[in-house]
């Protein structure tokens, strides 16, 4: 195994490196506002522990292939290796990429890369060629959207090396899209282009036998879902008054999906997508103080987003349509195998700033879905289905499986540390066994199909818990975390990993202080939580796997691994697993003066905690949507060139096309020269 000496960064004088333009358009300046969670906590609820045997699944194609311990969720469809997880170097044997600020994707020696698809590339044969200076809404609706985030790669049955690539488009950055953009004079065309640049893309891609290369093609599955696509609601809030507006008196359908961030692939072959910072599209405030207070818990009505969509459609004006914002902030399920299908927003999964939606299946076929609410001091959730998965690819099984996320119990996490007297906000590791503790899943909502859904929170009905889940979780006494992003079960072991990206306000006056799972004040670099969950039950144990940052700094921890041999890592965001059970982490907002990157982390054996940078992305970009297959790695390169000094006339990045071109968010694939296995 090779491990190059790493250039360590020792400066700790900054916050996350995100540009203020990114903050403004992506999340409505969530980090500059007061935090949305002003609750003081306080626990009630009963704790029931039901042991279940661990089970994991293999899926990602069109069918449920198997349910049972030891198999692997392998979206690649490649055969899982029989190498034991955690064997030193298995899957992580590559020369680490040093931290850098180059305007390119840097990959290890011996690897090759290709841009698969960029903002504006054609998704349909009749899409016009991308023309930055003459973009239209009609063109954008047939082209790849802006700011790619989540990616899924689903093998097409019976078509060798052919896949569906499903990608979410988190948000638009109008000053990067339109020359001379001004909030004072947003045009209808700009508004319609932006709506069409949101949502998701489904596109067929052709792989190759001898490399990881992927070539987009025009096939029957190709589809754009945008900010105007009709989408249905399922679950306890569907049809409730809380979802009714002047254009939808039924409260059962909504136009579009917005701010689609992380997601997940279900074992039955559909794709989940989390609507995250949806508040950033709504202007104004509700006049009713109860409604305004509920909106405030989500940051609706207090952001000044220069998109000004409310000038073109009153649904984005909270004063005129106070319920429209309630119709965003959900987890969406789309069936990429039917381009005419109507996606659904699952209200049983709760409403918050959804980051991701990753599934573990127990041996009896119960679906357990883990979800993060990405804002400072927000919570971790799980949903346990009451229905079991049906195997096979028949129409009946498929119909059944697509109802699984409508019925079950929604929980939020409460965490307790083992060493409360040793946590002082410095990040000093408790001397005996690291940061460890226990946890409880507090029940919030029992979703039933027969209209008999039950609130498990006093003073709220079932629809209210579904729509104002943050308020229900406050009442239950959930633990305030350092921005829960991706939460992902390891298909090899069933352990669940949480990326807690950072929290500049932890420990500041007036905010929650440090606790064992969030042990650093003004946490700039984030941490990774490892949960051993009783998946269908309500108890768990946990440990911090990584306390991220400069390995040379005292406040970092790499599961006890030799810190002189790891890559600096900061602001973990998305998680994925390779076929051997190693964890891979992409970052967003590196606070160590390097570009963001993708890292491998060994989880088991003597090298547990060994962290290596596999790639870095260009200037201003974050790394998203990693997929780690046996023979290829995919990442989405989001918001390249977004910086406070960038203009369309003077871009700070020219990636991927070079020269004097505008930066374009893209999907990139990396493979080993000569077609070898990644990290082997
Ligand atoms: Fe879209 Fe939490 O990042
Ligand atoms: Ca993210
Ligand atoms: Ca993930
Ligand atoms: Ca992030």
C-alpha cells in the first residue's frame, strides 16, 4: 500500500470556506441568521426496545434481489467481493491526493477521469445545444439541470454496461447563470429557466467493458423533473388543510420539487430525493401569527433571496399562499423506470430540511429509512415501515413496495454520552474508549393508510406532526446535532454512519453547549458518528468515528489511527460505501484552505480510522453524490467557481471546459487505468 506524505494545514482562522454567494442561494444564508431551533428540549415518550436481527439488502436494479444478512447494496450491480471488510488496503490502496486549490479534479496517479454530463447538456435528442448567452426555459427543460448533488447509477436489466443515471439539482445561482443578473430586475424568462434547472434528471448512460467511462444517450427512460412537474402526496398529511392552496383545494398534488439534495436508492429500484433548503424560495410572512410561528421554525419568511419568484407566481408569496411552503421540505420518491410516472412526496417521513434518505432492510423485510435534517442544532430521524418488502419484479410486488414509505413509525434521536463530565468543548477525547454513548429513538408519528394515523406527540394531530415535524421533535426532546447531513447504513455491517458537517454556533452564548456526540465549540470541521442500531427498535449505542480537521491539531480524532498518516478532512457531507465496506465521505466547505474532496475511511481491522483523500474538486466547488463501485467512482461537482468575487465576465473557475468558459456543475467518473479495481 502506498501512502504519500501529506501536506498538512495548520491554519484554523476561518469558518467553512463556502462563499457567501453559495450561502445566499443554496440555503438562504442559514449560517448568518439566528438558528431556527430555539427550543429548549425536554424529553417525554416511552422507550420500547425490540431486538431484531441485522439484515441488509442487495438492490439498486429494477427488482428486490435479496434480503438477508451479508449481502450488499450494490447500485453498481457488480458482484461484491468476498474480501473481508477492513483488510488493510482492500479498496483503499491508492496514493492519497494532497490538499490543493487547483481548478481541476485531482485524482490519484494511475487513474483516469471523464466529465459524464454538465449543466446544460442535452437530456433529449431535440434539446438545443447549450448556449450560455441565449439560454431559454424551453431549452433548460430538456437539458441537464444546475448544481448536480445526489447521483444514483442503476443497472438496466438485460442491457450490458448500460445504466440509468439519476441526479438531483439542488439550487440555482442566478448571478452565475445570467450576465448582469440583478435582483431588482429579474425577468420572467430567468425565473422560468431557474425553475426548469431545479429537480432531477434521469438519463441513460452507456458503460464500457474496459474502462469506467460513461456515455450519455437518449433513451426511453430519459426525463427531467423540474420545479413545475406534477407531484402527488402520500401519508398522513395528504389531503389535509395544511397542504391546501388556492390552486389545489384537495391538498394532494403540488407543482414541482425544489432544493433536492442528498437521496437514496430503494431496494425496489426507485430513487428518493430530499428537499432541503426549501425556505429559500418563499418571500414574505403569513399574517396569522400561528402560521407565521410554524413557518419561522423552518426559516420561511425571514430570508431575503434575490431570486424573487414571488413576483411571477403568488404561490411563492407566503402572505398570499401561506400553505404553499408546507408543500416543500419532503422526501420524494420517483420511479425512474417509468418516465410518465407521477413522483410522490411521502408525508409519513416528516417535513424538515431533508438531506438524504438511505435504507436498511431487516431480515424480516422491514424497511428502516434514516434521514438527516441539515441545519445547525437540528435532528436525526428514522422511519420504520409497518409493511414488509415483497421480493421479485412483478407488477404486484412493485406496486406494494411503492406504498411501503407511507405506513410506519417516524422517530427522532435523543443521545446520551458516557462521559458527561469530560466534555468541555475542546474536543479532548475521553481517555478510556473515545467519545461513546447510548441513544433512544423517540416516536413521533404512526402513519397508517386507513386515515387512522396517530400522533405520538401531545398537543399535535397526525397531520401536524407530519408537516411540522421539527416542532414535534422539539416537544419530544430530541438532541440538537451539528448539522446532520447524510445518514447511511453500512450494507456489510448494518452500522449506521452520520455526517455531522459543522456548527459555527455550538457553545456560543445563547446556544446549546457541547455534548459528547457534538464535542467541540464553534465546530468548524465536523465529525462522523457511528451508530449500532437496533434497527426496528428504539435503542442504540454510538461512538464518534472521526472528529474531523487538521490531523496535526489536538482536537481531531481518527478512531485512534496514527494521525501522521491520514489526510486532513473537513466538513463531511455525503457518505457512501465501497463493495468492501469501507466508508467514503465527500466534503462541503473545507475549512482548512484546500478545495473539497472525496475520502476513503477504513472501518474495521487494525487500520480503522485510516482516512485518505481520493480526489479533490475545482475552485469553489463541493463534492457531492459519491458512488463507489468496484471499477469506478462517480462524484457530482457542485457550484464550481462560486466565490464572492466571481462574475460571469470574470469567472474564478473555468472548469470543466477550460479557456475562458463559464464553470458548469457536472458529474465526473474516475476509473483505474487499464480497467483495474478501485483501490486495489
Ligand atoms: Fe444540500 Fe445539506 O447539503
Ligand atoms: Ca449536502
Ligand atoms: Ca449517501
Ligand atoms: Ca453541505
